[in-house]
C-alpha cells in the first residue's frame, strides 16, 4: 500500500544510527524477533515465520516525549523525518544478475520492484512477494486471532502459506506509538527447472516448510532510501560535539535538509 508523499513520518533512533543512515543512505529492516514486542514474531502455528518478515518502524508523532524516551535514547538521540515511502522503485528484470532464476523459470516478466532487493536476490536466491516495500499503518487490538495469526492451511492436496498479517497488528498497550511500518517478505527457493508439476509443488512445499521451521539466512535487510526532504530533530540531551557533527555532515552532504533542536525539556 502506498500513500501520498504529503505525509511525513518520523523515526526515533540514536545519533550513531543516524550517522550510519547518512553515510550509507540505507534503511535497515529487522525481522520481527528483533521488535520491541517479541510477541509479534509469533503465530498460532509457527514462531519461526516471524524471522522471514522484515520491518522498519516509524510514527506520525513529531518530537514526542514518549517516543524520544523509549527509542531516542531518552532524549540523547534524534528524531529523523522524511516524506513517507522514501524508497526507489525500479522497473525491469530484477533477476538479471542471478543465473539460477534464468535456468529455473521459463518466462520472467519485467515489473516494478524496490531498488536494493536485487542484492538479496543475487546473493541469497530470495524471492520477494510483493516485490515492492509495503507500507502499513499498524492496527492495535486485544484479539488473539489477529495478534497470533495462522500462517498455514492444509488440505488433502497441498499446504498453503500466507503471512500477510504478520507484523500488521500489535497489542493495544502499544497504541501510544501510532506506528507506521515498512515491510518486506522474502522467500528462499532451491532453484532448479521443475521436471513436472509434481516437482514444482515439491519445490514450493520445501520453501514453505523452511519458513515455518528454519531461520532466515539473514538477520536484516539494508535497503537504499532517498534522503530528499530530510529533517533531523536533535534531542535536548545530545552533547554539543555530536550536535556539531550532525550539523556539519548535513551542511556538507545534504544542504537542502533541515536540522532543528527538540523543544522537549528533560530533567
């Protein structure tokens, strides 16, 4: 789901993480086991499935005391702001660098995909579905059916897998976050050219079982972002040396960006 660029979102973090974002121009997606609520990674039929869902957490709350305290190093960090959906969208063949895909799939259509996922396609044989970063407005609930969704179903013919609700709901106790979330969902296939339909179904079944029971081979995904429109709110407890370093980096490398001081006062 995509939203208007008029919306700005905010990411509270440490000064050190800000430096990495500015240097690499990437945003790190962590799997659900690394979220502030470890319950998020759980489904009713597989805890492991959360290791295959990668997210980055944002909010629509600007210069907010609760968020600065919990995620902005208690006021010694920063609040990074960008127009929402700062990712690069490409159109073409995202498998161009992976010979295994060309030997396994007869026809590969050109399509839209988030720039940066090619690295993981080439290095890890990942498939991404959908191929573009998803943007979610987190929904809060006390309903266990939503908080711990079922990710598989099986009949006499096949095992099905669906993880669309993982990383989408949080317990009501987290509602103060007013969270938005970017999400990517890779799948790992053992690629070969299927001999027949039965062989193809066996390949898919193996991929599903891996997502249910095996850890993902990567712990995070680093995805390029566009830093146009960047705003940095410096926490009131950031020391002057770090503040000056932030301002100098932005002045030299991101001259159209804005750096301001938080209005929050900490005891």
